[in-house]
C-alpha cells in the first residue's frame, strides 16, 4: 500500500476528493491536495480516471526539518528502494515557503545526495548510479518547515488528454473544463450547450463524462515503466475502462462560438477524440441562441471584458443569458467569469458561487439551478443533484 496524493487546483479540492471517493478510496483533503491510500492498481486507476486532478503522486515521507543535516538524515531514512529501481532516473525539483530551509537548490541537492546514498546501500551499488532506466520525478516541498517528499506517477500533467490538436489564445485546461461540467451535475440525459466554446474543451469533456470515457485512456504515464507496476496492469485497466464506456449513449451537446476559426479548431479537436459527429458545432453569436427543450444546462467560459472596448459587448451577452434563463426557468446556467457585476447584469443572484482560477486569473463560477429538474440526489460531496424537495451543496 502507498500513501497517494492527487494534486488539485485551488478551489477544486472537494471535486477531486469526490472523484477519488468514486474510485473507492477514502480521502483526506488539504489545500491543493487530496490524500488517499492504495496499491499499485490504485495508481493506475487514479491516473486513468481522475478528470479534475493535476497529478497523482506517491508520498514517500513527511517530516519537520530546520537544518540541512535533519533534511539529509530524515530523507536518507526513507525506503526509496521500495519504489525506485537500481537504474531509475530520479531528478529532484523543489519549492520552499515560509521555512528556515529557504534555498531551494541546496534542498534539492541534499535530497538528491540522501536518495543516492540510500539506493546505493539498498541495491548494493558500487560507484555511480546509472540512472538510465525509468523516470521517477522527486519533489521536495517545504512549507513552514514541514517537508513533503513525493514521486510523480503521472509524467505529463493529467490535463494532457491527447486530443487538443490546436487551441485559442487563452485555452482552458481540460481538468478545469471537466470540473465545470462535474459541478453542473449534468450527466447526459438533457441537452448541453456551451455558447462560448473556443477550442471545444468544455463540450468535449462533457461528452467524455456522459459516455463514461476514462480521460487518460489515450495517453501514457511515467509509472507505466516502473517495476512496482505489473507490466500488464495498465493494459488490464484500459480494457476494463473500454468495456465500461457508454459509446452508444445518445447525448445532445451543442457548442457554438462567434469566431469561425475557433469552430474549425473545436471540430478538429472533437474529431481527434471521436466526437466529430456527436457534438454539434455552430458559428453563432450568443444573442442568436434559443432554447427548444424544456430543460437542460448551459455551461460556459465567456469573454471576461478585460480588454478596452469589450465591456459593453460582454455586458450585453450577460444580460441576454439572464433573459434566457428567466424565459426558460427549468434550464440551469453555469458561467465562469472574472466580471464582478455578473449577477447584476443577469438580474438574479446565483444559487451558488465558487471561487476558481483560470490560470492565474481569479474567477467566480456562478451556478443557477433550474426549477424542478426532477434529478434526485446521488450522494454526498460537491456533485449533489437535486429533486423537487430542495437543494444543498
């Protein structure tokens, strides 16, 4: 069993924790981290299935240190050989905040030296360690003198699904897009509209959620090369994920954007992941958006009006969205924006607000829940869905 850590964007810890719970593991949540215990298969499954986490790491050790000697000795005392093979490559990255050991390069060098000495003794290595084998990226993170030592199991960040062939000037990470959909509680049974689709990320993530497609199905992970992961385990879990996918589930997703070039990019990205004929893409102004079904969900990341000359246009868009949900009270609206007066323009306070970050920009995710949507609560956590008896989160 390993102590595992799923890293989370700020504000989404509960969302990531819910996904880990759905895989069957108990969690403990900290700022930016979701901790859980699991075996080698847990490493594989969490990398394949976590939609909203940034990475999955193994926690090798956690302790307090205020001197370099303490850092060296406590690092050396940890069982690194249980994870890193005799030819493993283990570069060390680091960060330190509000700690006596503030020199990150020195901390990295000391951790590296301690691991080298431990592995040489454990694997009976004379001379230099080869480091020509699998990659084990070690991180030393120090906060208020508490040292956290981890090894990254993912490799490239989990947001890299492999389908985004091109993108716009300010692309949203796939993990954040998936979080917006998960927070909407949409499951594919009603229409879904993204009227500001850009490169199509939100719509594509929605389709993957509705059809229960593992987000890591078509990519590779660093831990696939590790000795502690049985050679066939990733393939076994990919086959299982393929069998669990609902490829034949009919879903109604529409993605539109005013920019015809972005529609072309979005269509190509959707085709890459197999949704070219599933998602309906339209070049359209949001003011031309009409709702034909009785209920559904609008989820989007519209322009924020940050640039000079955009403010009036953006305010008009927000007002129109408010008119749409007023005229269609069973539809739900979920919009992420940094625009502070969004609720004033919509003409209604959001049912719930959540602070999120799109890159380094602080935003608010405004959630307007449709009336009497008939969806029953499915379980505890942030993905609560509501029946006619009331709402809670």
